[in-house]
């Protein structure tokens, strides 16, 4: 399949993520949108990896096109670490104010 | 290499130490011991250019005089930070060992971000810096401001990480070498592939987020204000300069060849950062919030190094790291002792505690960039780098004007310290032990010495 289709799909997912972060007010949904952005990147990296492997340019170079697939595992691990910290922060906030609405976060403005 | 391994090991030791040691003061001494070990081993590595640990990392990390000097500066500043404000860390909460452990992990991330040779290591390094910082920001669990700061910082940090990853993916896609190594990114002169151009923009935006450059600075004042003051001190000094170092290293080694194409963007970000940071700082009533805006303003000066991207800029960023970290750690250390964080809270400090007042004055003068302090030399080197660059001379003029404006809000605090009477009984709330005073004298001495002989910082680079 053409690489353009993958680029368009992952950019669409990425944009949905960005719009979600900017528009939604629920901390957990914002968080899910961030995860969506990371997964769009994962998809794009795997697609590019396959593209480089098929193009033959990578065969000539000493660097393997599978680097990107290893990168995807790193992104997953880091995202998992981020989830554990992020959910802890959201739970901590919920315990104190009994809501996860980010509109509630205006104490620091003044 | 030494710094990466030893900080990671010491972080784990501190973490398990927190389980077994019930004493509240012991973790501080363990941490200071660890910091001494890390500092001495990184200086040994700087002098001998050999690491204690030899393993095959497939050239993913690269050490040279420049980044080893930077790591030594960071470790020195952190040691001073531990010695000066270690007692304040103990007051934040009940898990003292873990706070120190997280700081060691951040140092590990800084060492990776300073020596990375692939985009993978850049990403890992930045994340190892960020994730413990989210925890430290929210460490004051009962305080709503701390919660809010942590959530904001976390959401913004994760968002900018996503943008950075998208940039990395684009650069990988556009790179015919199919490699993440920063020196293997094939750009080609004149005509840049659209994927690489998009990737460059994404990475520039996300790095600007991380170093709080305008127009991506909006999280900074809230986070710096809400976090416990001791951790704000660390965040705004060591972590910030580490972000700049990674920024400079990435843009020099991988995009240096198309420097003239993105130079205008950096010039725009620099001017916006200087304008927004300085002008907003003028209107702040709280010293903590004023220092948050001033850190944005200082970021504008550090961006000049990325704008110039020459040998002087590399010397300048080392000098700026040392000067800015020392002054920032010092002034925040004094702030932790204050009863009231507003500017009026500093009224009458000169009478009550002359040494602390003098130290605060020196730190603020250094942040302003008055001659004989390290801040002057670092700003001077940055401006010299920008002049050497040869293009965009107006940027230097703008920077000088805003350096002059910054004097207003720094001097307002000095004025409160010496020329105003206090209407309250105590200006300094927390007990000041003699050791704190000795450390203040040490920092003053370092600032003045670097201000007179900047070679003692820069010279290490060429050793």
C-alpha cells in the first residue's frame, strides 16, 4: 500500500489527539488524547520503517530500517511510565477536589 | 558515562534506603555523599576522558570535553543545591529518601540528554528528566496549588512529548539513511525535504515547550508558582539549562547545515520570549512568580546561543548554565526561608539578617547582569556570539534593551530589602543555621570568581 495512506491516517489520529487536548475539559479524556497522539506516532514509525526496508536504500546503508520498530517499543514503555505517574496525579487531585474537570484549576491565576 | 550509571545506581540506593531508614535526616547525608561520588567521578572522566564503565552502546552516546564539562557543572550546582536547601527538602513531606532519589534520576536523564547521539536517546533523556519532575511538582499532596501545578505540568509535558515524537517520526521518514543518529540525518543543502522540514518544526516547538520559550511558555509561571519552592529552585536552574543544552546539541549537530533556514524562527522565538518574560515580570507582586517570569526572560538570552550556533555560543551556554544555576539556586534558597513571598515580604531584610540580604543582592545583580558577577560574563558571551554570527544585528540590540528592563524588577526586590521598613515582627520565618550562611558565602564567592575569571568554567572544555 502507498505510504501516503499511512501518513494521512496517522496525521488524522494525531490531529484528533491535539484537538482533543485543546478542547476537552476532563483530565482523563485529555490524557487519553495524549495517548492517541503517541499511538499515531507509533503507527507512522512502523510504516516508515517498512517503507525504508522496501525502498532498498536502507539495504545499502549499514543502519537497519528496523531501528524505528525498536523505537516504538521505547515509546510504549515511556508511555506506560507516564500513565502511571499521570493517573496518580489525577487521583491525587480527585481526592482533594472530587472532580477531574480542568476548569477547576484556576487557583494559580491570581 | 560515569554520571549516567552512578546517578542511576544512587537513585535506586536512595529509593530502597527510604524504605529501610526511618530517620528523617539520614537521607540528606546519603544524598550528599552520593553527589560527591558522582561529581568526583564525572570530573575524573573529564580529566582522563575515560569512563569507569565500558560497555557497547553502539555509539548512541557521545562524550567530549564540551558535554562532560556541562555534566560537571550540573553536578556541582546540584551538590550546592543539596547543601544549601537539603533541609527544606526534608520539610516537604514524609518520603524524604524518595525526593532525593527522584532528583538523582533527573540527573541521570540530564546526563543522557547532554550526551545523546541518536534521537532515541534524546527522547529517553528528556522523558527521564520530565517524569520525576511531575512527581516532585505534586509532592505537596495536600496543597491544592501543588496538585494543580502537577496536573498542568503533566498534561503540557505529555502533550509536548507527543509533538516531539511526531517530529522524530517525520525526520526518520524523510531521512534516506533510515537512521536516528543525529549525524546521519541527510538534509541536503538548498532544498530541504518536506518531511524533514516538518520534523524540524515539530521538534523546535516541543523543545521550546520544554525550555519554556514564548509562545509556549504559558505553563511555566503556574507550575513554578505551585510547586514546592525547593523543587522550583531545581526545576528553574539545573533542569532548565539541561533543556537548553539538549536543544543546542540537537540543532547544532543535526540541523546545523541548514542553520540559515531556521535562524529566523529562533530569532522570532527569542524576541517573543524576551518581550513576554520581561514585560510580564514587571507586574508581578509575588517574588516566586516574578522569578518564574524572570526565568522565561533568561531563557530568551539562552536562546541566543541557539540562534548564533558558533564556538562562542558553546562557551556562552556553559557559562550561562553555571551563572544562572548558581544565582537561581541561591535566590530560591533564600526565598524558602522567607515568611512572605510577596515583594513587601522582603521589606527590612537588610536590618534583620545582613548576610542573607547581601547574598540576595548579589544573586539578583548576577541575574540582572551587572559587571563583576557571573551573570554579566554569561550575558556578554551570549551577545558576543550573536554578534559573531553576522546576521540579524537588531536581535542583539533588542536583547540589550530587555536586559536593561529586567533591572527594574530585580532592583525592586533589592530596594525592598534595604530601603523599606518592615511592618511585621519576623521577616525570616524559618530558622537559619550557620551552615546555610556558609553556603551562601560559597555561592557568592563562586559568582564573583566566575564573573572575574570566566576561563575557570570555559577552560575545562578544551582540556
